[in-house]
C-alpha cells in the first residue's frame, strides 16, 4: 500500500464516517478498525507494508480506502472531482467565449486592445490580488456560512429514494466537525478558485493564439475619453518593466488609435504593420499579468490546500480515535454465542410459607416416626426418637450405609412416617433424590416420607423453597417438605 | 510513530493458553464467579441448583488470539458414587489422573453421572493446560459432604485454587479456610457479586500462581483488561459530554397555525421538552451500561425532580422561515443575487453604465431582502407558507442544569463501574449519594457550559465544547474511580 497525499475526499470521508460512527457502540467500531489493522499485518509480507511501523497518517490513509470508508471516499472523491471539472470547464468556456468576442475582427474596426487588457490582464490581476489577500487572511469566516440547520430541509428530501445514500452522506457532513472541515474546505476552495481563474486566462490566451495563427487580425485602441498617448505609453512602459523593448511606444499608439471620424480602412492602409504589431505586447501582457500570477497562486494554493487538508485531517478528532482503535488490542471477555436462555423454569409452584415442624410433629403417640439425618443435618428438638434410632445417610456415610438405611425403613411397620432432616442451606443433590427414588421403590406407595429442611435463620427460609421445588419434580404424592428452625434442635 | 508492543506477544511464543475450570457444589456461585471475571451478564445465574447443566467456555481474547479460558461447569451431584467408582478402579496413586480419565470416557457414565462427566471432561482434555478453581460458599458452614468432591479434584492431579465466595455473609470463611487448606495449595476469599474491580484483576493475576508457565498469558490478560477498562471509561465520558451539550441545546418547537395562541401550546410543549430530556438521559445511561458490557441490566430510574426544578421559564415565541436563513444571511443573499443581475446589465452595456446596475441591484436587493424577510412568514409559495409563528421551549438557560446533569451521570457511572456482571438485581440510581466537585472542575465546567449557552445554535461551539467537556468529565470519572477503587 503506497502512501499518497491527503485529499479533500479523505477529510470529508473521515467526517462522514465519524458522524455515522457516533451512533455505534465503541466495541463494534473498535473491533472493525482493529480487524482491519490485523488484516494488514497478516498481509505485510506480501504487501511490503507493516501498519505497526507506519505513521498514523499512512494508517488512516489506508483505513480510508477500506470498507464503508472506502465506499464513502470513492463517492466523495467522485463528487469533488465532478464539481472541480465542471467549474474548470465553465471557466474554460467563459475564457474561450470572451476571447472570441474580444478578438472578433471583421475589418470595419480594429480589435480594441484596451478591452483585451481590461478583460485578460486587469481583471485577472485584480481578482488574483483579491484572492491572494483572501487566502492570506483566511476569508471567508465560518460565521458567514449558513449553519447545518439551514440545510436540514434539503438533507431530509435527499434522504429519500434514489438519493438516500447521497443525502445520508451530506447530512453527516453538515453535522460533522465544521471547524475542522472548514480549514480544509476553505483551502480547497481557494485552490479551485485559482484553477478556475487560471483556466479562464489560459483558455483566453490559447484562443487568442489560435486566432492569431488562423486569422488576419488588426489591433488598435480607442477611447471616448481624451487620453494622452504619452501617458498611455508611460503606462505601457511601466507594465513592461521586465522587457521595456516590447512596450508599445507613443508613435505606435498614435499610429493605431481608432477614431470614429476616420474610416478604419483608410488608416489601416497607411501602416498595416503598426496595427498587426500589437499582438506581441498584448500576448506578453496576458501571459505576464493574467497567466503568470495565477500560475504562481495556483501553485501556492495547491501547496496550502495539501497542507491544510493534511493538518485538518490530523487535527480531526476521528483521526486519533480511529488510529487508537486500530493500534489498541481488542479485548473480548464475553462470548455472545454462549448467551443462554434466561427464562425461569416453568411449572415450579411458588411456596409462600412452610408449615413449621411443630405443627406436624405433635403426634399423639400412635404414629411411629423414623428420623434420618442426611449429610449430618441437625435434627429438630421435637424429634421424639432416641438418638440410637436416627439413621445417618448421605455426607460422610457410605453408599452401603445408604442402602442399609433403605432396607431398615422397608422392614418397618406400614404406618411409620419417615422424616429426613436436611440442611436447608445446601442444595438438594441428585444423589439425595436418587436415594429418595430408591426408597420409594423399596417401601412402595402409600408410606409417608417427609423431608424437613433445617433452617439456621430467616435467610434459609427462601432456600427451603428450592428443596420444595426440587422434590416436587419427583412426582411422589406421599412425599412432603417442611421446614424447621435449628434453634429447636434436640438431637445431638 | 510505532504501535506499542502487543501484550499477546508474550503468549504467542509460550505454551498453549491456560484453561481455568470453575468447579464446586451446585449453587455456590460458580456461574457468578465466571460472570464477574468474564464480564458477561448473560451467564445464567439462578437460585435453583443445577442451572448449569453443561460446561460453557468463556474466553479472553485479544485481537482474536486466545489468552485464557474460564470454563463454567455443572456442580457435583453424585460425588460419593463417583469417588467410590474411582477407588474401586484404583491401582496406585500415580494412576489417579488416568482413572479419572477412564471414568469420563466410559459412555454409560455420561447418562448415569452427567454432571460429573461434564465437569471432569475439561479437566482430562488438554489436562496439562488446565487449572482448577474450586468455589465454595463462605456464608454457609463447611460440611463433610464436600470432601468427596475435593478428593475427586485431588485425583485429577491438576493445579488447584480454592475460592471462598462469601455470598451475603463471611461468617464461615475461617472454617472454610482451614478445611480447604488440606486439599488446596491456595485458598482465596473473593466475593463474586460485590468484588471491586481491582480485586477482580488481582484474582485473575493470582491464577498465574497455579502454574508459572501461565503467568505471561494471565498477566497479559490482566493488562489488556486494564486498558479496556480505561477505554470504557473514556467512552462513558464522551457519551456524558455529548449528551450534556445536546441537552443544553435542546429545543422543543411547534409551528403555530394562523390564529393559534402560543399560550395554548405552552403546557404540552414544556411537557414534551421534559420528556425529551428524560429520554436523552435514559438513552445515555443505556449506552454507558452497554459500554461496560451490561446488555441485560434492569434499571430503576428515579424521577428527575432536581432537573425539573431547574428548567424554569424556557418558553418563547418567534418566527420561522422555510429557507432557514437568518436575517443577515437573507440580506446578503438578496444583495448578491440582485448585484449579479445588475452586473449582467452592466456587461450588456459594454461597461458604459460604469457598474451602476450592479451597485443599484445590490442596494435594491438588500432592501428587498430586508423588507421581504420581515414579510416572509406571511408569504406563500405554491400554496406553501414560507414562514409563520413558532412556539419554543428551550434551549437551556440555567447554568446549574449542567452540574445536575453531570452529577447524575457520574453517580450512574460510579454504580455501573463498580457493579459486577454477576449481580442480578436491578440497578437503582439513588440521587441522594453526594457527588464531590473540586472548585477547579466546577469552574472549568461552568466556563465550557456558558459557551454553549451563549451560542446554542453554533455547531462549532458545540463540537469544541463537547471535546473539552469530554476531557473534563474524563478527569471527574477518573477521580470517582480512584475514590471507589474501580480503576
């Protein structure tokens, strides 16, 4: 990727894309720009260009040719080229037209060199001086230009239909960094102005040259005012300070003055050479005062434009933002592809409150209760079974102990209630529900089994709901879940 | 200028990227741990145990290059049975990892012990690059039922770290430290839900202690996250500055129909103006949250009463015109157009008119524009009115508005920057929390804001102010972050 001089289209593109990026998330545009940088790095062996060691200008220059920016840049470069071409073409036509009118010669009157001097020397010189001063003082000021709001109605209309993309681009430009853009636009405008002015005089001079070569012209001068030929000769001598020998003298001026009273044909036949001799000083004047200053100013404006666009580009906020995004590694710590379903499981009954163990343990003595402790869960004080009768399952107990507990329970009377104390703060594990299923299989349907979630405090009460929902999913109609506070424990 | 060295360079020449498998009992904060460290609020965290039913990988990548992975796994469900199987097939201690691998590879185990197979599989695949992070809940007491799973982890032979996650309370942390010390070389306490950002990075760096070969990748990851954090902070300051400038320039207009009284639309206009301000603040908050990776955050926005009190009387009536030009611009346009027409006449007269038409045209054009500009609202072109009367609320005229706006944005930013991605509760922005302002920041902000208030219509002033305000707000956010320990 070879470096190139920054152009106005680069600056405009940067503004447009920066404006469009304003609504995007930082991560998205960071990734976009960083990916671009990494793609260049991967190709550095074949492209011979390493973005990591390049200047920011070069990186941004390359960025402006890729992706959406590249599309916008091509569009804006085309638009600016067309606008420039149109202005230059109109100026050339104007120059040719003016020359055709001024150098029209039908033999009845000589071509009035004062008009030629006025149009192709004085006017270009005056505008060149004005434009040079304008360039120097940075005229016009931005405040003279209508604000973005003034054009909003136009962008709104352009944003529809076939002009949609052009409208979007224009709106983004209008809303973008006006101050930064102004610097580049102004310098570009002056350069275009100088090119237009140069084209006018060059087209005029070229037409003059062609007419000289292809027609027999006669020049003279005339004025309604009583102009002294001496004074006029002095003026010409001053204008030809660089080549005094070429300046028309008073004799030539006297010989070529066209007077209404004297038929031109008579004067012409007196001294035809004098009327033809004007072409050389006229051409020299046009070249010296029409073309040369404009050529110089065009060169200066071109340099100033290049520098201004380059500076505006470098001072554009988006310039450094994009470069920073390209050169800063992109960190991904979350994987969007792994985003899982966050909907809560359906069909889980919500339990507002559990009956306390007091209400279910106040047995009348006729009902036998077998207590078990799962994973060393503490027992409630109301537990009436002697300690020796409490079966330990889960936790430190072996799998064999779990199996033996099932056998013990299976051997008990059919009206025995099995109550299993569990820690409410621990979640129900699959090994517990596996064991409950094995127990139900062994003792058969109908025998009540109650799970008592032991609470350390109010905080555990919510957790006991987890037990309720997990055990409900077993679909065992003889299985109940209760909660009991540890403060009432009477076990160990 | 060359680009600073890429932190991934250290890794690209080193060993394969490490993988940290987060394991533990169900419902003890494994997913919270992963959500916080991966900065991903989409990690499913629910009060129901068994929410995580498969191992999910969360990678830290820089420019697409993997630095390390965090793997969220299901909890142990049948640890005693699995340990019994392992012991049954034990030959000698050196073969323990191989026995674990055999357990995972037996097809019927995937059906019988789905959770254990899912959590042990990452430990036996690419075992040499895998470390274990065992998570327990420090708010609940230690119980011997945890020992089988810790024993299984010991059998894997992989480097291990225990993380005590005090979910709501640190009551049993010491008890856990003692118990875990028997099974794990490193035991750390880390609150996955409320840990300050600095602690999160410190924990990540501590993972490098598991294996010295992993330290470059882990350090590079931590450094990248620090850089990323600064970028997020910078984006937040840009968003806040842009929203403030937007709010200061905001107007709510309504073109009045012929005969309609401005007072009649005042109420609805003021209401619409307030709604737009609120929507702007709401949108800015959404984008700040998005900048910090909160994509699913619920937020309770408090009523913006302090701001409403500052609105005052912003109602005014003026005229509008379809061309959108100011009086001076209309004048200049009229003068130039008419002068151009006059110049054509001068040219047609071969200059004999001495520019009289040009000069006269300019004067007439300017006069016409001056007079016509005033009449523009009443003029119609092809049936369309070129202007009319306008009722308007705004732009903002109370300089205190900016301080309220920034204060609220700073408060919201502090809450977002402090928040971990594991938190499931809604974010409540409590306006009662005081926000400190240094006198220098206050002066600088006042100066910048007054520039916008003087010229609310100027795009140039708005852009310059946004840029300068961004720097000022970035300083304020950095001060907040330093005070909160989030940077």
